[in-house]
């Protein structure tokens, strides 16, 4: 293991190596090419570029960024150990997983879920380079099983934002342009059980932008969202609320009207003085910051220190809040959240009656 001095003196060289490897990796990840026995042509070359674009669209931008970081970390680790990342070596990958789980130097031990995600990132990167990573190889599978057995913990769930909480949060927002935008984001995200990325990826119409993740149609009785989500295309119906102050559709209409948005991304940035909507789509991190800021301003869980309160809430708090607050058949909640199974929906229901169905009594005991 290199000393701190060795690490510092080799840092510039490592950065240059990283840059070279990143360039090489980009070429390899764009490895959709013509067969060697086929002569190139303008038409075929354009089709290769089109195929590469489709290949990149197979995963979300956030997933691709995470996988790129996973690969960069692994290749750097291999160089420090005097090994090559290609072709895949199950023995070295098993050692890498053990290092992640135990922690080394200034690097803390990673959680089981993060290690599992890192392994998925490696498998994806190897596949893009024409290799297959066998996760069932004993050098990988047994090490990972041991890590899970020794270090696995129950998942840490974010606090659900309940109906009274969301009302208090939107009540902290002013009625200027930014306040109207924040109110629409919170109410729409809550009523739709939307992910952060789904909220900010919405356009006014179908095919308005290339990076669109869906669009909205507004009717007398509510709004219909068509989303290109993790599980594929799905529709989300959001009915109008009992009054304008708490209605997500009304909040959206107010934002669109005063921001004068009639094309392209729905949720965009504003000018420095906050009086004019810009063309730039908001990042999904804006939603997380909005939730945390309004949670503090509304005094939710005020008995806790500020740091703990901020850690309790995230974008998933909106989805968990809808699942926990909506007093309807579980199937409707499952459809709204876009879950493939009822079990996944139940993970979001923080206050559900776990003993509503009593199999003990049903069995005659």
C-alpha cells in the first residue's frame, strides 16, 4: 500500500494516467462499430453513430455518471495494486470488494448496498468493453456473500412527508415566481408520488425537447402525466384538490401562467432578480434542496438537531408520504408510484396497518 508521501508525489502522474484511461475508455465504450469485413460508408457510419446514441440512452444520465465513477475508482485501485483492470479478473475483483467493505487508509468502509452498486457498475462497464463479468464466480460470489452476512444492515428509510407536513412546507413559500415554482414542485411531486428526476424532466408538450422525460396534459378534473420512468412509460393521474391553496394542478397552472412557459421544460431556473423564467431545465438536486429548506422553515421534527432533521428527509420523502397518507386500496398507490410489486409499495408505507390481515385468526387460532 503506498504511503501518503508516495500518493502525493504520484498524484499528477495518476491524474494524467486517469485522463489517458478515460479517453481510452470512451473509445472502448463507444465500441459499437462495423464488422471488420464490412467496408465503411457515409450511411453506415451515420448508423453507427445513431446506434451509439441509442446505446447511451439505455440507462439514465445519473446511472451512467455513477457507473463512470465506479469504473474510474476501480481502475485507479488496480493501478495502485499493480494490476490491470482488463480483462476482468474475478480474483482481483473479490479483493477489491473486500477492500471496499473493510476500508483502507482515509477511505471509510462502504455499505453493502453501495458495494453491490459498485459491482453492478463494473459489470456494466465490462459489458461495454466486450467482456462478461461472472458475478457467480466463487471469488466474487463468496466474498460478497460474506460481506452481506457480516455487514448487512436493515435499509435506512427516509422520513415520510405527511399531508400536514406538505401543507406546512408550501405555507412557508412566498407568492413570487420562485415561490410559485416551489409550490408546484412540492404539490405535484407529492400528489404524483414522483421521483426528483421525474419532476424536473417534465415538458409542456410531447417531444418539446430531446432530454424530455415526459409531458403534462391539463383537464378540467386534473392533470395527466406521461412519464418515461425507470420501469418504462407510464401514466400518472393527478386529480384536483379540495381547494386552490392545496391543489397541485392549480399550483402548476399558476406557475405556468406567471412564468409564461408554454413550450419546453416546465421547471426551469429564474433570473437573478427572480422576475423572469429562464430556458434552463432545473437539476433534480434542486428538488432535494427545496424539500430540506422547507422542512426546516416549516419546523417539521423541530425537536431534533438541524443536522438530523436534514438527514431524515429527501426526494423519496414525497413518494413515501403519498404511500403513507393515501387512504385507498394499495393497488392504486402501487400504480401511482410505478412499482412492479406490492411488496415494493409496502416499503414506502411508513404508517400502514401491518396486522390488518390477521392470518393467525384466519387459521382458527
